[in-house]
């Protein structure tokens, strides 16, 4: 069996066998298959797609490419959540500690940014000292001790996914349903989650641009979860504008902390409560949506979610002074409010363009291995449908140098469009997909 034959078959639209998929995954994990061949294979999959059977085989091959975590000795039932990636999506920073504060263990391995979509690991690393690389013994000990772990993907868990994940980011192969499904579910299967809430984004700031694409992905994820014996619910949510106000790593950590103190943007707070309610129902803490939402809101109001977040930061080596006083977090050298060029109703806030502006500011990666500046980003001040007055601050750019600031100013300004007539506000969620 030869890798070039596997690439060729998929390039030409053929269906790969389970043995061929396993051969490729194992070879890439060992280092026998170089990045350039893996990149060619990824592009072939992106262009030709995969059958349901191929996607399942790929997911299982990736899940079995390394160690698999069994958490039953420390947590009999573990719930997790995953987002398919969006702009301003810092939901895990609020929802994970909230759920853990409800005495439901949360064991979450999360990723870095892909394209214009920020990553939870990158956000957490804005907190000095926070460790995102825990070994299995530390992972399980922390889960047993405080009921929550929020870390990067362990080196020995689904290593094929970790390697392919980084390569997809820099080869324009992110927006592939088989690759997204296998990436998400291989990590969840290997990390021992019993129940999973999936936040599937759709819109200009998501990898699934249309509702139809998002529904296809959500259905595929739920179906694969069922086949693997997991309880899975998918929520299809809007990403035609940034979630919340902040886009950029340290800025988003500040916004999450504010939300844990019952502040923060209304849309972001509501989004977190809806996701949390689904997790509480999957975990048996509430029998219906109303009771689950009430429990989530009460847990937030009591301060228990904030205390759990603080305990999480401390347990993973983060300096809690930076979350107790978020003004200590990295701050950009240049901060410039940009005024609205005209009055009118905000018609669009193109999330993808804002996400790319933050990448170009240094808040994301252009190529594999790029470092990230945690201080840079953009704060948007209005939502679609809001009435904006000329010359009031439309958004604020946080930058490290003048040239990048000027480029971001123009790009983000162009991402905002206006209407003289009232504009309908965007929904937070479109539909729920369950077994």
C-alpha cells in the first residue's frame, strides 16, 4: 500500500477503504507521511468529500491513533461542549465553570485558532502562567479535585487530529464537513466525554456559510455520536456578526470574566445560558429547558461559576491576580476608537472580515507555528439592527503598531454597512438537532 495511491484515489473521487484510511492516519502520526503529502490528501478530501462510512472510519482511526482516556474512576459521567468555531466565541470560558459549579464534571480538551476563528487555548494563554498542556495523571487528578479541566489537546490523545488540525489551518482545508466531523468527534471519543453539546455556527463568520451546510454538519455529528454510544445534541447558532463585543484573546478573556460577574454583552450571556441549559439536561440536572435555564441563571448569579473559573485558573498554574483584576491582562500599545461614518441602522457586521483583521493585527496565525500577540483585537460597539449616530465610536482597534492599526481600521470599517430603514435583528439560534 502506498500513500501516493491513496491520495490519487481520493483526488479522483474514489472511496477509500478502512484499511487505506488507517494506513494513512497511522503513517502520518508516526511521521512516515510528510506534511506535503498530508496537505495533498487534505485538499483531495476537501474537494471530493467523503462518504458517511469513510468519515466514521477516519474518526475512529484518529481516535485510536494514540492513548484513549478513561475517566470512569474519577467521574462516572462527563459532559463536554464544542463549538465549530466563530468570531468572538469565548463561550467555553463561561459555560465550562458554570456547569462544573452545578456538580457536573467538565473535562474539556480544546484547540487553537483555525483561520479567522479564535481558539480557546489561545485565549487561556493570555493569562500568565496558565498551563494548557496537562498529562493524563494531572488531568484526572484535577478533574477529581475540582470537577473541571480546560486544557489543550494532550500529546498522546488523538495525535493524528492534532497534527492534521494544525495543517488544515494553513492549507485552506478547514471548511470540509468530513474533516470537521472527524476532528471534533475523534477528540471527544479519545477524551472520554459521555455527553456532548455541539455549537454549530452558520453565517459569514463561520466555516458553514449557509444554514443548509450547518444542518448537514450538525446531523452528521449527532449521527456519528450515536454510533459511538454518546449522547449528543447540536445547536445551530448565528455567526453573521461577532458573538459579544470583544474579538481578540485577552479582550475576550476580559469579556468572559465580566460575564461571570453577571455583566458582559446581552447576546453573549444569553448564548452561554442556552448552551449551559442543554448540558444540564444531558447530564440529568434538569428535566426540561425551563428548569435548566433557571439553574444556569441561579448558578451565575450566586457567583459559583466565577469561583469555579478562578479555581480552574489557579489549578492550572495561572496567576489569579490577572483574573481578579483583568486590567492586568495584556494590553495593546495603541488603542483607537473609530467613529461611525454616518448615521443609520446597522445592516451588517461581517464577522469573517473582523476575524481576519484580528489575525492581521497578530491575534491569529497566518502560517503554522506563528506566535500570537494576546493583547490585540477589536471591540465592536453595535449589533445588527442597532441605530447608530454619526461620529459616535463604531468600534475600537487594539494594535501593536501604526501600520497594522491603519489596515485594521479600514478593514473593519468596510465590514460595517448601514441602512436608512430599520433592520431586523439576527437570531442567536436557528435550530436544535438531537437523536
